[in-house]
C-alpha cells in the first residue's frame, strides 16, 4: 500500500480517545465507524496523541513515512472503510448512484457489470491518449453515468 490516498483523510479520521499508551479510539466520519486501534510497539515512542488529536485537514494522523512509502501505523486495527478501500483514479456511478466501476487507467477498469466492461473496452479504452480524461468523462456523462476523478 502506498498510502497516497490517505493524504486527504485527516478531515475524516478523528482521534476521540486514548486508553493507555497503545490503544486509541478512532472515528471515521465517512463510514461512521468507531474502532479501538492499537499503536504497534515500534511506533509508540514517536506517536503524539495530542498532536494527532488536533488533525482536522490534510493527512491521516496515522499515516507515516517509511523509506518513501506511506503505511498506516494502525492498519491491523484500522476502520473497515480504510481496509476495504481500493485505490483508483476514477469511479463511475449509474443514475441511481450505484458504483459501476473503478478505473486505474484507460485500459484498467474493475467492474462486476460485464456489459459495462465490454462497453468500456469498445468505447473508452480505444480513445486517443491526448485529453483522454476529458473525452472519457464526456462520453460517460452523455451515457448517463456520473464520474468522480481522484488526484
């Protein structure tokens, strides 16, 4: 896991309590989950509860930098939302708001809808690389889909 998506989670992850030196109470505002997370021994000396509790924007307070990667220090006991998160560049929703696909690139679409996957291959995957995102969004929206892009 690269952790890059967690750079914007500071506004959704709340440290709401501490139970001893290694247990914290964490609230995830998107999924309304509350979990009791354990700070692993190797991070306890560097973890500042007071500082983490003040985070309201930016990166998740449990995101750390290690050798150019950004792992989560509480991943083993993190909220389900965090564990279930699938990295993607774009999400595609139908008119009812149901997730239809996750997209990592022009030819990389993850969808349980086989019809959509085939349509994607014939319509979106063949678009020229130049302004691909703009053209893909336009075609998807013209066909009744809503797209959300992630940086």
